[in-house]
């Protein structure tokens, strides 16, 4: 069973009915790294998707390819930043 997130920034370990109900604090740095990693993944997917769509439509616009390159570079940078910040926690 997956833990349910509670509004106080904690999550409750739920092992099913009759669980002890222990509460543990969620590390803010780990949450931030996870959020940054997700944003990096979204930027990578968007960049590759823009690139594939423009290559298949055969438009001669270079601006769209530059945008795709920036999205991919941003996604890679965000994932690297998340990995570095997570290794420090």
C-alpha cells in the first residue's frame, strides 16, 4: 500500500489495517530534488517531442529546433542539479 501524503509535510506509514500509525518527516531537500527531477523529465520530453514533430512536418524553421535544443539542455541541467542536491542529503 502506498503512503498517503498529509498536509503537514509528513507522510504516514500505512501497512494496512492495524498499522501503528507512525509519522515520519519528509526531508524538504529530497522533495525539492524530486520536483526538480520531474521538471527536468518534462523539459526533456517536451524538447524531444518538439524535435520529432518538426522533423516529421519538414518545416524549414530553425527557431523551433533551437527551442527544442534549449528544452533538452534545460532538462539535462535540471536532472544534473537534482542528482547533485540529492547526493548531498
